[in-house]
């Protein structure tokens, strides 16, 4: 776990976090932050598409099915925990649950960098699981919100547009299709940009994410102790489910680690945009403080090595 803290990507996040907490004037220009996020999302999708072009449908089917099951189960469990144990109102519980059913593409990028650093191989198509989990998880979160909070009140057109054509999902799917259709050989021409520079761009992006996360620390007072505990306990519980899903669907140790990390991550890009439309009565401070202020740094600093340990234990136990 401590080796992970010395990874330059993780250290850049810590540097940004400390800069924000110490009130440094370090800031990224908005255009640079936007450009880096576009680059990372497209690069993740492109790499997944290239690798998917080499995989057979039979390899992808069971892991995709297990991932969809996670996207349904996790937000339902999170909603009931928040309602029954946390005492949250329905709008807030539904919105927070949607964030924990959905995924963080940046956390995915960090776990891929982590596996590369420790020399752990994984299935080449795991980016597909990122896309597969993102969409149904948001849809289930919206369904819970619609069922429980705003009967007849949702404008479905803008909502569906936000979910399917929002920046994160659109870029992931577009990159996936470009990589799938062009294949490995034709994609060699763009590999120096989208593969060679990926980790450096990720380090810069996490520097800015550290600064943004520091701004959410003050919101934790409003979130309350239950949400702070939830923000660390729920990812671990979801990580266990992801580990079991990976093991049962036949993923390797590395692939199981990725799926556990995806299950344990929480969205802070796609889900907030969707929840602003689906659950306008929910308090954004609560779901952003939980996903960005607690779960994201927890996963970057400690969660990913824990998920890898879970996967290693499960594969060792399962033979």
C-alpha cells in the first residue's frame, strides 16, 4: 500500500491536495483542465477499443453481465443504507446512491497505472466494463430517484441527453468505437499521443483534482460523520462485490482488481450532471462531498491496493 503512495501520479494528487489546504494560489487554467479531461476520457476509450478488437465476444460476455449486475445492485443497496441507517431524505439518498453506483474514469485510469507499475497483467477489454457499468448505474439511480422522489416531474429529454451525450460517456464510447473500428495496426500512428503521454497527463490532471478535492473538505462538516464513514465503508463493500463478480465471471487477478475498483469508485462528473436534472431537490454538497471529498481520495491513496489485495485473496482462495 505504501509503495502506491510513492507513485508520481498519486504524489501529484497529494501535492494538489496540500496546495489547496494551505491556500496556495496554484490553479490550473479552466481550458487546460477541460483539455486534460477530454484527452484522458478519449484515450481510455481508444485503448479499450483497440484491445476489444483483439478479444472474442465470448471473453467479454460474462464479465459484462456481471458488471451490469453490479450497476443494478450497488445503488439499490446504497439507497437503503442511506435511508435506513443514515436517516437521509429520499432525494439526497437517491442522488448519493446514484453516485456510488456510477464510476470514476479517473480512478479507473489510476488503477490501470497501478497495475502497470506492479507488473500485473489484466484483460485487454476492461475499458468496456467501465462503459458498461457507467450507463446502467446512472439509469438505476435515476429510476430510484424517479420512483421515490419526483413522480411525473422529470424532463426525460434533457435527462437522457445528459446521460448518453454528456462529455464523459460520449468520449468513452466514441474512443471505444474509434479503437474498435481502426484496430491495433491502424492506431499505431496515434499511439505516441494517446499511449506515450497518458501517464504524464494523468499526473497533471490529478494535481488539479487534488486542488479541487481540497475545496470540498469544508463541506464535510455539513455532510456529517455518517456520510464520512459511508464514503469509505461503501467503496470497500462494493469492492468486495466487484471482487466476487470478477472471480465468478472468470476474470484474471488483474481484471478482478479493475472490476473491484470500478465497483468501489464513485462518480463526480457524469452522475452530478444527471442528478441535477433528475433530483433537483437533492443537496449537491452532500453527494459531491461524499464522492469527491471522501471516496475519491480514499481510493487513490488506499483503496486501490486494498482492492488488489481482495482480488489476490479471492483468487488464492478460489484456487
